[in-house]
């Protein structure tokens, strides 16, 4: 009996070393055990042919229930990582890996190839790592798991995993999109923006970001002058810079992109009229109509980006530029996932059929089409009413947070000009010119407070005394405390 207990203790010690002990906070215990086994087998920490201990020993070694151990072993046998031998036990399967293919290379490492020289890149400066879990996250577009409609999304995912559904979305659609999601957009999403489009006028993208990339690639041709808002989306500046087009910066006032001399020089303009990035300005209908008139007379293409309007414009009546367009010269870029979960990476472009056809051709060279399962699940999520129900719910949550943030910013002891249009999820804050918000942001990170310094939204000689503060992730109970920390840091730096 003593020998057996000792043997079990030795086995426990061995398997405790080879496999990570599951952490209940990281999700399903069974899946963690499976992942740990797979990692150990593929990395050759557990060689082929090794006998796996009994589920009793395994459960004791990992601190889990025996039923959990049995479920994990059965799954690994089903997947072929383990094999059952009659009257002998369970063993690690033999894989056809080439000898040494999965082993780490040993010996001294040669010097890394100098890619910075080859590509003409500057070496990045070392950056301090921000806290893993910031206490006060005021950055835009952050995911808030507490608002995610988990049960409704799971229901739609289960429906999308039916055999007939998988047979449909699992095939290679080459450059086409899920017909169900296209129809959901046509019937349930675009009409809220006053847009009535045919199926051949819609392209599904990997988020709004891919829509911007594809349109920039299509329109950024030699001899073309592209107008970009200043301040504006930093990524849009980078995208146009990577093309052969000439860039012109469009001034922004309290009503969004101004109808300036610069705008009248452009062949293409990229603007955010719903909530201008980053100032949150909303372009009035009168200016939208005047802009389209200028575009008609100058034959200018207008790219309308619905940045920051997916949720907080829900139910609002300001017509989109695309809805006012009578010629088909407006290209509309939107997102379906930023409010629900940015990681879903689902957006869309609405434009005339020849534009959509050209964008499909570019997209096909990158990844053909966005994942079919996500498209199908999202279509069901929209069709069953969950999408708009969620938008109504989260719109109320963000509005309450916005009101708390507005009040807290109004109590700043530092002189500041605060701009925040009704319904926007961010505030654009101008502090005294002597302050550098880039340096301020770095200091605040060390205290667990995250903000967006304003200089990233400018090009050239950028003013450094602006910052953007958002409410997409931070809970309303933390807002005042976070703002007080920002205020204290500003006063200390002044």
C-alpha cells in the first residue's frame, strides 16, 4: 500500500510539472486541460508512446474533478492525440512529424537580419508597458464585456452551427458575401441611415478599417488630390500616404469639415460628418447639401465614414450624406461590430455597383471574403431583433456615462475648453498651450489612467495640448475618480 501511494505521488509530481493547473477564472476547466495536453504533446514535452496515468491520478495532480479528467481524455482520444490500447491503457499517439521539426533549436543564435536598414525604417524607441488592467480606461473603442449580449449571441452562434448552415457558410465564396447578411443590412440597418441599397451595392469588410483601406487603394491614384480632415483619423492619413495620391488637409470647425478653399481643390474627400473624429462635430444638413453641390460642380468623390455613429446615432434623424446623394458619387463606410464587440471585425461599404465590383477584386487578393460563420451569425443576430435591441440598451448606458463624464469635466480645476456633441461617446479637450498631452498620457499610464493624446490626430506641426476622453469601456462609478486623477496630473505638470 505504501509503495502504491508513493508511486501515485511521483506520478502526480510528474504531471503537475508537464501540465498547467487549470484556473477557473480563465474559462472551462475541461478545455484548459485539453489545451495543456495538446501543447505538451505537440512541443514533444510528452513523447509519443508515453502511457497517460489514470484519470484518478490526473484529477489529483491537476486539482480537478475526475469527471472533468475523463471528459478531457475522451476528447483527446477522439481528436487522435491519445490512443486506447486494450488492457494496456491510454497512450500518446505517434505523429508523423519529421524528426526535430517541433523541437526548439539549441545553440547560440546568429545576429538578426537588419530589416530596419533593408526597409528604411526607424528603430522604435523603447516603450514602458502600461498596466495590464488599467483602473481608468478613457480610450476610444475599447470593448466592454459587461454590455455584450452573451446569451443572444450564443443562441445565434448555435443556430449558425447547424449542418445545413455550415454546408452553406463553410464553402469558399471566392469574392462574394453572405447573402443573408447583405439582406439584413438592406432591410434592418441601412434604412436607419436613410439608405436604400440593392444587394450589388453592398460589400462586407473586416471592420470599417478594411473599408477605408480598400477605398483608399481604389481611389488613391497618381494625379488624384485627396482631402483629409485635420485633425482627423490617423489611419486615414497613413492609408493615403501609402498611395500615389496627393494629400490636402481640410480645416475643421464646430460643424465638421469646412467648405474651404482646400476642399474645392480635391478630387476625393474623406470625411466623418456624423461625429467628426476627433472633435465630435456633427455636420448640419445645410452644410451636407452644400458639400454635395460643390462635389457635383467639381466632380468630387465623397467618402463618408460613419465613425462613432453606430450606437449613439441610433434613432437619430440626421440624414447621412449617402441618403442625400442623387448621383451615386458618395461612398458610405460603416461598422457592424464596433459597438457589439470590435473583435468581430465586421463592417461594410455601400456604393454604386461598379465601385463595389472593383472593391471586391481588391479584397479577393487579400483574403477573398470575411469569415462566413461570423457573417451568418451576425445576420441572425440582426434578423431576430437582437442587434437593435442591444443598440438601444447600450446607447442608454453610454449616454449615462457621457453625462457623468460631462459633469466631471466641468469640475476641472485646470482651465480647459471641452467639446462634445450630443450623442458622441467622446470629448475633445483643449488644455493650456504649455501642456504636452503626449507626455501627460505617458505619466497617467503609470497610474492606471489611459487617455488619447490629441497630437496623433494631426499631421505636421501638431498642437500638443489636446486630448480625447471616451466612455466606451469605463464604468460610470469610476469616471469621476479617473477625471480627478487627470486633473491632478495636469496641475502637477503645469
